[in-house]
C-alpha cells in the first residue's frame, strides 16, 4: 500500500468511528430515552464537522504548505455527504415513517427543515461530480466553480442548526464562528491578492 | 566527495524498512482511532445514572383514572430532563442536578391571600399523598407517562385563603447560582417563573408533585416539589418551587418571555396550533418507534375543555 492509499484508509477508518460508536451505543440501548433524536442530532453535527474539515484544507495548505492534503479533500467532502444522507434518511424514514405529506408539511411550516433540505440538495451535485472523470468532463475551472457551492452549504448548515435549538445557541454559535473564520480567511487572501496584483500593475507601468 | 558514497552497511535492509513503516502505520491507526473515539466519547458520554431517593409511605391511589398507557421506565423519566438551570442537554441534567440541595427547603405562599404562610417541605410531605399517572407532553414533541406522587394544588391554596380579587397564581423556581451552572448561553432568564389562571390552579388535575414511582422526587425531575399540569406543555409544570404568589394579573412566564410567538401564556397541548420547530400534530412517546397523534389538551379535554369555553385557542395558545 502506498502512502496516499494508506492515509485514505486511515481517514476512512476514523470517519466511520462515530457511526460505529453510535451503532454500538444504539445496540446496547445507551442512546438515552430518545435514541432517534440523539441519532438525528449526532449525524447532523457530524455532517457539519466534515463540511468544516473539508473547508479547512485550503487554509492548511496555504498556511503550512501541506499541499498534499488536497488528495484527501474530495474524500472528506464525501463524508459530509455521507453523514448528511444518514441524517436525512433517519429523519424521513424513522422520524416521519416516509410519510411524504408529513414531510412536505414540515418543509412548508418549519423553515429550518426547508433550509436543511436546501443545503443537502446543494451537496448532491458536489457528490456526483466528485470523481476524476467528472473533473475531466467539466474542466477543472468549471468544476472548481461548481464546488464553491460548499460555502453557501456551510452557512445554511449552521443556520439550520441554529434554528432548531430552543434557546442555547452555544454549539451552533461555535460552528458559526468556525465557518466565519474559514470563509473570512478566503476573503482576506482574495483581497490581498487583488491588492498585490494592483501594486504589480502600478509598478510595471 | 567520499561522503557521497553510502556504504552498503548503511543501507537499511528492506525488511527493517518495511517493518518500521508497518510499525509507524500501526501506530497511526491505533493513535488516530483512539483519539477519534475518545473525542466522540467526550461529547457523547454514555452512562445513565440511577437516582436514589427514599420511599413515600402511606401512598393513596388517586380516584382519577390513570393514563391508559403503561408508565415509562424510571430510568427514562430520570435521565431525559429539561432543567435549564443545570444543563440545556436533556441527557446531562441528571448528573449535574446531583448538586442540588433540597433540605432545608421552604415554599413561601403569599400575595393576595388572607393568611400568607411559609411552608416547610416536611409539612408539605405530610399532606395526604396520592399517585397520579399522567401523560406528560413536552413542547419538543416527545411524551411520557409518569406515575407522579403529590397532592392537589387546591389543598395548599385553600390553606392560605385567596382573596376575592385573585385571578392568577405565579410560581418561582429556586435559583442557586452556585449549583445551577448551566451554560452561560442557556438563553432564558433565571429564576424560572411560570403562572396559571386561578381556575386552572384550582382544577383537580393540577397537582404539586413530591415524587414519582412511589419515591421522593429525584433532583432532576424538580425536587423536592414541583407543579404538574397534565394538559399543558411540560414547561408549564415548573420545578423546584420556592415561591407561590397569588395575584390579580397574568404573571410572567419564562418561555413566554423568551419567545412570545412560540410559547403562549396558556400553552395548552393543542395539535392544531403550529410551532416553528416541532410539529405539534404528532408526538414521539418515549420508548416507542413510531409517532402518535397528539390529543387536544393532551387527552384531558373532557376534564378541562370547559375552562376555555368561548376562547379562541389559536389566539390564546
């Protein structure tokens, strides 16, 4: 096994540990009095965690020069999608018993559900185009542009979390702060880049 | 340069190199999985506790018929609690509430009454206690069946003799900052306050509960004495009461202050009044997999609907 494959295996293993522990606790009846609520909340938080990890690859590469991290970014993004799927499936099958009408009413009457659905919907094209073949077919530039969708997805995800919380917004706030920092970093790099190129133009004139 | 030359003795033999790589990899697998697992456990501890409280003797069965469904387990009732003074995590309240000291304890009853009095908890526990098996419906769309022990609030109010102009009853929970170290971002103001209309307070279903499952109230469920109003959302049933005040106006209620458009003063269980977070049309009974239809007034319509005759329940929600 070469190094990249080993590290991918390592990520796979670690990314599945939370699900494994969830399943193990569930099997032992240790998810508390309301296992479904616990499972829903935990998979939702895990989705956000993987969105955050995916978003931190670029800053880590730029700040520390860890360029090879790029090899693992799509995989990490796919885990966000994976936990998002588990979250949505849990909600629609186990919470709503696949009652389409009840789900439609939920989306209509409860904005936080509509926002969650929207964020998940935006994750789908990113997951679908995550293969090497799709990058080639779309062309690197268009692919990169499409995948900027992860920014609004991250924001919507935090808003979704914030809105379901009754009054203690500590954790949604923490995720909001993290997303804010990761997005602000990109904005700053961009502004700096613009300023630098302007300076370059001025000096060359 | 001679230094460039690597002696064959200096070359790491392949098997050693591979061994070292395998060693490092094994270490990485073990180290990272352990770290990930421990991180997960840090945020999701799994060990429910069992509170130990003493038995209540001379328990009388209530003449009010019990809820038709079997009660939830003692473990579920005592490990899934909303008690924001301690924690906003329902699974975390039990542990943190261990710090609550419930002796000595007094309940000050005053306001618009003939004879204001401060009751010692010992005296309240000597009132004739009866078991009331009630459905309990949380606004978060989960529900339980709980075998409470207690006595009608009416008994207590009778002793202080409300004045003729009294219209409402206000309640207040203990606020002891030293032990009630909830998240600084709990998002509601303490002390927790609640209120009822006088006729609601005097209703025979309304009780002051001093225990459950035939034992004294566990801390996390609102020891040593709490209100239980079974036809209203759970947050109306205020815990760990230290003060009861009779008044001639609608008293403030904590969740109503925090989000008046979501939690009305009445907060009667009503499947027809929407809520922006949880569907109130159905509920998850703890211990069941599917969802049940939520009943108007939590199934106590026959007993309490007349209290609200002529009122628009979607306006006075």
